[in-house]
């Protein structure tokens, strides 16, 4: 994490039933709002949530979205029978934060459907209620969000597709910039949930050969290319592949060997810090597209940069999902898949191009270039709109 100011607020909560911890961090507020998802993972810590909240601030800045960054985390395995109850109690406890500007959504181990259900049962409205309440016409904005969430794209909800679509577009923008050919490139995706599954889908649609995907149970590989759509159909709600659906030519291997798979592109789309100083030398790919948040440690980023491996930073590469929420609330786009895809494609390609050009011109890494651009945008927004809530309804800001 880039050293910076202290977060605005850190919250540590203890579940009265299980004794387990939950955390929430508001990194900063802009316009009285802060956005960021809620995750469930055994072992999640306050430090992890704080790093993720900071990443969300950068993410909003990168796409000129009028809010600061926040994040929530519950220290429990999403398969645990107590997970749902704990999430419900957590949402109840966090009500003051939702009411004072935190809008949230699905993240690792939490589906949007489950989160929406729990919010409704706790009487908090929608998960982005804070943004709806400031939109000027909360009913119309709420309708757009509900209709958007109901859209299915070839069997997957739009909200679960759009992030991975953006990841693939970010990869394509870099491939074009470098003069490479996507049709001659192989890709490996770690994580096969909302982000990983859709990243694999849209990379394959752009012509890449997806030769490996990894879920919490291990890797599935095929040097001739996997049947991504078949694997997506077999997937559980938590992104786990049903191994009985594999074709005879597909192979299974342990997940921790994922960096050894021969490939040109890797997409970490699961947990934090999976590429570190200890394994950065194993990265064979020339392009790393970070679909997960904070998957590459600072030391590993430096090592990869020295070797000429391009890393598209998390908050740019995976920012399509967050941007889709904001654009839908703000009415920049209607609840329409074509509009969503077109807008994400345009903004992602422009953002990645601008970032890579700046990095090249200044001899700095893409992340350093993106950090500069993103904080500049967010500081300008905070100056114009203020940090705390005003009575002025939200207005779309030029992306
Ligand atoms: N869902 C979103 O809208 C969204 C948006 C932007 C970024 N992200 C980030 O993307 C990442 C994944 O989130 P998601 O919503 O796709 O989660 P998810 O719960 O839908 O899927 C997680 C996937 O990772 C796999 N996994 C879990 N632990 C693993 C491990 N140790 N090794 C390998 N695979 C493992 C799971 O089996 C599953 O396939 C997170 O870092 C999240 O913050 C999510």
C-alpha cells in the first residue's frame, strides 16, 4: 500500500454469537460518500481491510467517480454454517455507517444476492442506499440498479460479468499498446468466481487461449485451451468448479503450482498477496492483469517491473465493476447490458492507454503512473464537492 494519510475511520466489531471479528474501514470520504465491497474470508484482518479501502479510493479516482473508498471484512469461512448469521449481525451493527455514506457490494466470499437479502432483512434498503439517497431521485436510481442487477448475460448476472469484462478489456488495451496479438496469447486465471469467471470468459472471447483456471480446490489446465463456458456452467455460487464436468483432456493439479503453468497472461482473481518477492521470479507471463484487489505485494511489483513484466494495477483493471455501480446510480447508463459493456470498454481502454503512456514517458511503473492520475482526480473531486455530505444531489462527473 502506498503510504498515505490515516484512514478516516477504522471499526472493529465482535460478533456476539461466534466471538469472531468483523472490520470496516472508511479510507476517505468525498462528497459525503465512500464505496467498497464486503468480503468474508477466514483470516481477514483489519490491515487487509484497510489496504483494500485505500485501493477503493484509488479506484474511484481512476475513473473519476464522486466518492471515497471503504471496505468491510468478516473473519469467517463463507462455507461455515454460521457465515450467513454473522453477516446479518454485522450488517445490523454497521447501520450507522451505511446511513452516513458507506455504499457496499459483493466481494470475495459474498454474493450480491446474499448481501442484498441480508440488507433487506435488516431494513437498510439496498447495499448502495447511501448513493441512492444522494442521487436526487432515489426511486429512479434504485429502479435502475434493481433492473441492472436482474440482467443476465449468457447465464451470468450483469453485475458479475462487467468486472471481468473490464479486466479483459484492460488486457486488450495493453496488448494493443504493446503491438502484441491476443489470438497468439495464453491466459491463466486464479479464482473462478465473479471476477475470475468473467475474466476468463471475456479473455476467451477476445481470442486468448485460457489454458488454466484455479479455484480454492486446485487448478484445472489444458494447454490446448479449456472449455470456459462449460466450466462456468458447472460452477457453484462461491466459484468452485464441479470436477465431474471436466473433459477427458483436461488435467487437475494443485492450486499452489499455478505460476508454473506456461502462459503469456496471468490474472490473479482471488485473494491478496499471491504474488510476492518469494515467487515473483516464477512468473512466466509478460502481462499480469490484477482482477483481485492487492494480489501483488509492493516488492513483487518492483521485481516484475525490473524484468519488464507489465502489471495492470488492481484498481484500474478491476474498476469496471465499481464504475458500473456508480454509472447506474448516477444515470450515466441505463439498466442495459450493451450500454454497460460499451461504456466500460471505452473508459477502460482510454484509462489503460493513458496510464501506459504516462508510465513510458516518465520511466515509471504503470501503478506509479496510475497512482498519480488517480489521486489527482480524487483530490480535485474532493476540492470541488467537499469531503462531507452536502445537500446537493449527485451529478455525473465526466469519466
Ligand atoms: N465481485 C466484485 O464485484 C469485485 C470487484 C472488483 C474486485 N474484486 C476482487 O476480486 C477478487 C475476487 O472476488 P470475487 O467477488 O470474484 O470472489 P468470489 O467469492 O466470487 O470468487 C472467489 C474465487 O477465488 C477462489 N479462491 C478462494 N481462495 C482461493 C485461494 N486461496 N487460491 C485460489 N483460489 C481461491 C474461489 O474458489 C473462487 O473461485 C477479490 O480480491 C475481490 O476484492 C471483486
